[in-house]
């Protein structure tokens, strides 16, 4: 299978909405903080009694078709993944955008805003190819760090980001008032041309 990656205009980001971001929640991550003199967080997986499907695009005002209403996307990047001429995945990178608090006002930081692969194409290396392309995109803009947000209900995302060298840096239990069972997990990866 040949994966073709292309950076396309952020104006085409609505095409990303055609790729479902939905995933099945069967396990969640419980987050604990180690002793005061130790660094980091401890994560443990727990099976939930009633699995369910989660689709962030169905939350009112969320998803690729709504981002331009909330943010200036002029500095953002959009990378598409195609196989045999069909769109199978994509990644969006937020960069130099005042209203994106995750960027901390820094010009050497990029945020992997969204990454998704069509359900039938998952597990075939497309997500990894997109992640590497995101790193290259950020490096081309002199970024020294890449930040990623996910939630404790997305166990596969946790595995994916750890596999790609990301470290859990922050946990926010009150980030989603409308989603009381979800905890924000903020990951980061230091990047440099040597990586």
C-alpha cells in the first residue's frame, strides 16, 4: 500500500469532516500523580462496564467545518493522506494563533489539532505517516516542540502518542465542563532536526 501525503490549503479542511473520527470506548485511563518528589503521572487502564461510541464531530460547534468560526486558520497546516486516490486520513496543525491557548503565545510551538484515519484504513501506518509529516511541518517553521491534546477515554490515542515519543506533561480534570467523565491529557514532544 502506497500512502501519498500532501500539504493542501487549510481552506480544504472541510474535507477532513468526511473521515469519521468516531472511536469505541471500552477502556479509560485513570490518572494519578506520583509522590511529590517524583515527576510525571501514572496512567492505568480500566475496562468500563458499558462501552460506547465517541464522536467529537457531533458536539455542537466542534469539528473541521466549525474551526474557522472560532480561529484564524491562516497559519495552520493541513496534511492529507491518500491511498489509491482516496482520502483516508488527515492531520491539522495549529500554529501562531492568538486564540489557541494551547500554543501559549509561543512561536516555537505547534499543536497537533486533529489527526484522523478512516476506520477501514486504521492500523496500516497512515497515522504514523501523518504524525511524521506533522513533525516535519513544525520543524520547517522552526518549532522546537509539538503539543497534543487527548482525553482519558481515548486509550488508543495514548498508545499512539507514546509510541511516537510524546510525554504526558499536564492533566486537567476540569477542561470539559460539558463532559464530566473526560479528563484532558496534554502531551508534548521536543523536536529538532536531529530527531
